[in-house]
């Protein structure tokens, strides 16, 4: 039985607590959040101990693993402290938002000899997994290009995440699509050129990028074209727009992850989606399947993945995207390929 602590009691922390409630081999024992009310509400709902300081949680609770579900920029200290007490890690994507933070987490993980999974949940998304399988099996042939759009309505930066000004569509969204593009292409990314715009969200009090386009180039000259925005109208049928097309030398695959073949018409038009919600009282969907895979693999003594190296690589690429946005120039990617 794996004893687990969760740091971050917001949307993701609650999702992980619910996903592991009653799951074989998992015992979530504690939750930590800087907001005492948030921590206590989650603790009360799932019968956990509540803390406002992760160091106190680590000291007072014997934990085999820690899930880091804090905002993008707040992973380093928690991950390093948890690794030092011998806890395996599941860290929300991105691994970190600076090269220095990635290096510190990596050093702590290696020194402690613990495992680290980075939460690229789309590897458990059946549609993305199918695209990857078509590529890996040779059905697509050589992957020549990918076009991936992952965007949100204003609701996400304006309401859902109060720390949006400390993040961007690159960290919050494009980290997902960078990982997917690398996974499907199975090639080394060598450079990126990015363009974007900002101003509209800043007018509304959230000073970050509105729109980001990034063109990844791989070692063989093939490409992946990634777009993420935070300025879709709130009247959109879903807060997420996710479209994926991969073109190979033998065939192409086109996936609509937004519509998911379900539409609901009433006072408004919406796409409720298929991958989520509960079945027989148990939460379903990629985040749930990911955290359950983490538990299963650790309990079985198997390596987890996507791991630390992939997390570092994706952060390196997003940092290159942001540098290219600022300079207007193509930016080389020096990190080694990883899966």
C-alpha cells in the first residue's frame, strides 16, 4: 500500500484525491495547501490530514510518494524536499518554468534514487494514444508534419487560475502539445521559431500572452506547428479547443478532441465530451488514468513515465519558444531527445 501526500488542493489536487479514493494500492493520507480553508475542505471530503506547510506534512506523515499539484512556477521547493525524504514524485506539467528549477529537481531526484513522473496526461488520452500507435506501428509512415491546436476561453486565465499572469498559454497549454508532438514524431527537436501577440488579457488585468504560435523543426527537417491561445470567447461550446492532425508519408490522421462526438443543445450549445466524469461512482479520464498508472507502476517496482528527462526536455523547448517570442529569431534546442 502506497502512502501518498498531495501538495496543492485546487482543481488538480482534488482530481487526484478523488481518482485515488478507494483505488487498490493507494492510500492518500494528507493534503497541503497554502490556503488553510482549501486544504481543510479537501481533507474533510476525503478523510485526510490537512497542512499549510509541505515541510510539516513531510515531517509528520510517513509518505511513499508526493503529488505536486501546485501552479506551474511553484514546483521546485516541494519536489526537492519530497525527494530528499525518499518520496517518489508525480509532478504536474510543466516540470518547472526555469532551467535552474529543472536542474535542482533533477539533482534531488537522482541523489535520492526516487522515481519522478511528469504529468503529461495526454499520454493517457485515448485519441492521442491512437495517433502515437499509428505512428509507432508504421501506419502513418514517416511523420512529415503535425498541426496541433490547444486553446482555452477567457474563463481559464480570468477565472479558473488566479495565477495566470505568472504563466502563459505556452506553459499551461503548449507544454502538453510539445510533449505530444515529440511522442508522436519520435524525433529530436532541434529548433523552434515562435510568434505571438499580447495586450488583450493585459487590458483585462492579466499581463501575459494572448496567442502563441510555435513551429518546431526536427533533426530530419520535418515540422510540428503548435498554436495555443487564452482568448477564445466564453460563449464557445467548451472551455477547451483541441484539434490534432498528423500527416505521414503513407497516411494522415485527424482528431477532433473538442467535439468528441457528443453535442448538447438546450439554452445554449455545448460539447460535454466523453473523457471525464464518473462511472459507477469512480472518476474517469486521462488525469485519473495517469495517477493510477503512477501508483500501479511504483507498487510493481516498474519505472514510471514520462519521466524526469522528458519533463526537462519539454521545459527546455517551452523556454526556447518564449525566447523566440521575445527575440523574433529561431532558437536552437540543445537538450537530448527523451521519451
